[in-house]
């Protein structure tokens, strides 16, 4: 150990940290990681360091956790406009032990129930979670946030498909899943996520708030809600306000502005050419940048029918 180069020592320590997303989140980038890694800016690949990482649509954070496990991130800013998700991040950042205790307790209660009792319990929790939303104080951090994060993680771990989906009123509306032995409290991962978040500023807000954190040389990874691949796909899994073509254009304008600032930018999106070879919406929007099409597997319609190989877009300014 004593004769190791500083970089080797660093890598040795990093390998110990294995944080992964604490929620299953629609649009998680787990399977695109090798393609993303191949296209990281040269400076990051060579030094294995990221001085300032900014992720304006963090979701489950698959890319942030992966990079943080394998590279040295000095400073990170993670943004998302889903306030329930951000409660989860802030509670893990501030009160991991209390969260673990409460999750252990709900896990104990749940696992010893019969399947009928589990069903009743699940819908009771879902109901309480939705009712609490009406007068919950999302502005000021408090003990109540820990309880709300417990509901969030419990529901995410026990609901159908493990997804977080809200209806137009913002209510969590996923039915119960049928897992025999779900892990509701993954204490080890919560502690590792807590470690990873020590260097992070976590913000609930619009992607444009990233502007004040993006400096020359920052690395910014944008993963906005996908532009639906088919006209019929009504993809509103993340929040009740859809990310329309107008929003995609507003984002492209922001990307251009940050490009001028000198930051390294990477953006992913669905490729409309999978469905309509003449649809060059993104090709036009990002014409002056480096647009690459990478292979991916995912459900291409909201009904989950067309699973198969499709391409996704990775757009960099370097
Ligand atoms: C494709 S997901 C990100 C998935 C993430 N990369 C992962 O691996 O889990 C898009 C995220 O953008 C968030 N979002 C939607 N509109 C936004 C906006 N205007 N500003 C910031 N975040 C937004 C959603 O809440 C969602 O979490």
C-alpha cells in the first residue's frame, strides 16, 4: 500500500464504495452506462477525476452513482423537479440512520403479514402518502421528511413493477406488486448513497437552475424525459407536467448557452428515427453538435409491447 501512486490509492478506495440508485426510477440509465463511459471527455478518462459534475435531471441517479464509484468527483450538483424524489435524496443525505431504523420497522411489519393483510397495509400506506401530500411542507426540512421518505421507499419496493408514477393530481397511483420477500430496507446501500452525497448539492427545481453551478470545465449530463417514440405513447411517468417539444427546445437553448460557457456536455434522448426515419427533430435541434446513435433495448411503446433493439441518442459538444 505504502508504495502505491496517489491515483492507485484513490482507485483502491473508490472500489470499496458501491452505491447504486436507492429507488427504481423510470428511464434509469443502468444499461446505457458502458456507452456513456466510452464517450466521457478525454480529460476525465485520463485523470479519472471530475472537478465539477452537474446533473440537471438526476432521477434515480444511475449515472452519478456509477461515476462516483469509479472516478473521483470533487463536487456535484444534482437537480430534479420531482419533489418526492428530492425528499428521498435529502433524507439520505441528512438522516440515514433514522431512515434505516424506520424502514427496518416497516419491513418487519410487512414481511410477517399474510398476502391479504399485506394488500390492506399497502393501500393504507398509499392512501396516507397521498393524503399527506395536500398539506405537506415541501419547503422546510423536518422530521416529517424522514417519514415521507419511508413511505416513498416502501411504496417503490412493494408496488407493481417498482415504478414511481403519479396521476394528474400528483398522487402515487401504482397498484400493489406481488413480491414474496421484498428488501424494503437496504441499509448498506443507504449508507453508501449517504457517503456519495456528502459532496453533492441537491436541488428541487427546473433544469435551468443548473446554470449557476455550471462553470467552464464542468461535466454536465442531461437526461431529460424522453420524447415519446410513438404519437400514441403518453409517457408521463415522472410527474404530472409533461415534457413537451417546446420543453425540448427550451433545453436545447440552455445546452447551447452552456456550450458557450465552455462546459463539457452530454445529453441522452430517445431517437425518433426508430419510428419515423424522416423525423429529424433532434438532428435539427442539435445540428452543430456531435450526435451519436447507440444501440439500446427498451420498451418502445407505453403498452410495453415493442421490446427490442432500438437506438438512442447521445449528444456531446466535444
Ligand atoms: C429520464 S429521467 C432521468 C433518469 C435518470 N438518468 C436515471 O438514471 O434514473 C428524467 C427526470 O427528469 C425530471 N424532470 C422532468 N422535467 C424536469 C424539469 N423541467 N427540470 C428538472 N427535472 C425534470 C423527472 O422528474 C425525471 O426524474
